[in-house]
């Protein structure tokens, strides 16, 4: 997630510096490998984890899906009545933050 955040900032800065050049698309694709890395890491972890660890991760992802969906859907509704539009890249951050919340809830539950 840290690499995603760093690459996102670098991509935005680079894209703004190149203007209308085709390089702006390359710049904005910088965070994509980091997101692929997160998916790969989670999938690898789930294959290698024991049953309890797998259950805990899946439960935290379920909380993340529910909370992230509720958050993004609600904000989308608020945009109909004047809330400022947000870039889609914030959706990943919203789901990641909810994943942290989900992990904390699951950890507390199974203490």
C-alpha cells in the first residue's frame, strides 16, 4: 500500500509536468504494478495460510467490501446534490482503509 501511495504521487507529479504528452498515460499507470502486487500478495498469503488465518483475512475483506461499497455508494449519492466530484483513484484508498478496519475488528473478535 505504501508503494501504491508513493507511485500515485509520483505519477500525478510526472503527469502534470509532461502536459498533453502521451507520457502522461505512462505516468498515471505507475501505481498499477503496486495494486497488482497487493492482489498477488493476498492471494499468495491465502494459499499458504492455515484455516484460521484464511478465515480472518476473508472476514476482514468482507468488512472492507461492505464498508467500502457503502462509503463509495453514499458519496456517489451525495454528488447528486452538490458534493464535489472525487477522482476514482480514491476508491482504492477507501477500500484499503476499510480493510484495516476489518482486520482490527476481526483481530479483536478472535482475541
